[in-house]
C-alpha cells in the first residue's frame, strides 16, 4: 500500500507537468488510462498491472485498462508506449528484461529505455524459483539442483527448459546456470511466464525459472521448487536453498523486478 501511494503521487505530479500546456485547472485523469503489458494475460507482470490498475482506478476515479501486447520479450508493448503521446494516459508495466536486457541483446530494438520513458516506481523485487514437475517421469526423482545438473549431464543437449521468451530474465538465468554448471539444455521460448508455466505442467519442458506466482503450485504439489536465484535465501521460502549455495556458485544471482513507466 505504501508503494501504491507513492506511485499515485508520482503519477499525479508527472501528469500534471505533462498537462501544464493545457487548461491549468484540468484534473488528471479525465479519461481512461491504458496500461500496456508486453506479456500474456495471467503472467506475473499482467497480475501486478491489474492489481495496481484496479487500485489506481478506485483512487483516481477513472478506469486503468490493461492491454496485453505479448511478444518479443516485451518489446512490442514497450515500443507502443515509447511512441504514444507523453500525456500520462499510456503507461508501461514491465519487468527487468524489457528495460535492462533487451537493449544489450537485440539489434532491432525500436525504443531507447533511457530516453523514451519516465520511470515511476518499482513495485516488485524478488527471486526466480527453479521448479520441476514431480509428475513428469523424467524429473520425478529430481529433488535438488544437483539432481537436475546430473540429469542434464547424463543426456547432453537432450533436456528442454522453458522461459517467457528469448532474452527473458528466466532464459538468461538458466543459461547462466548451464554455463557455470557445465551442462547443455534446450531452450523453449514461450509468450510469457504464464505460458511457460503451462508448458512445464503439460510436461513439454523439464524445468523453468518461475516467478513467485509459482508458489501456490508448489504448495499444491503440482511443481517442486529446487532453489531461488537471489544471493541469500528468500524470507518467504526459508527452507529453499539458493542456486549459489546448492552448487557452490558464490557469484550466481538473478533478481526479477517489475515496475511502471
């Protein structure tokens, strides 16, 4: 709630400045506000956008409407916001991949993360959770990160993992793990984290670095959590080791953040 209040204050100030060339007494917002999300509905970015959008709508008296434009690791939605009018009526809800990774990974990116957006606030900062499907025969006995590494070494290049798309933080987190552990996996990119989650539940892939939205599935026994990607254990999952400690990789870290621009 404190973050939401801060977000409201920043949005109000930013949009007041954007509207200063119009009637000075005009109140923001006077019409619906669009929140663009570059990933599929039901994924972590989408869920956060809808929660914050609902709170903003209740407080400011206008709908904050979420529009999903999934694809290209969030670049489609980001490009749409970058080229929209800078009047406070188009916002981008995104994760770290869209803003901090895409520019270093893709040559044809058509927005400048540093120049084309006005940052508002970070809403979420959390680890990714490495999960497998206990009902999949290939991972039924995989109960630790070391077990997963051993399985991958026994079948080099034959085991597949999923992520929310090429260049997604979950993709790079697994590639970093593969590099440091000396294994080779097949990457299967999906159109967002929720689609990758469906993929592992359907046994299309063997492992996924999932956001914390996977915790209910872990508690229900649908997924098995192996480790988190932060350098220290996560308070909400105190019994779960970090990837770094599980494999003695002190420099392994991948933290996922989500925010608004």
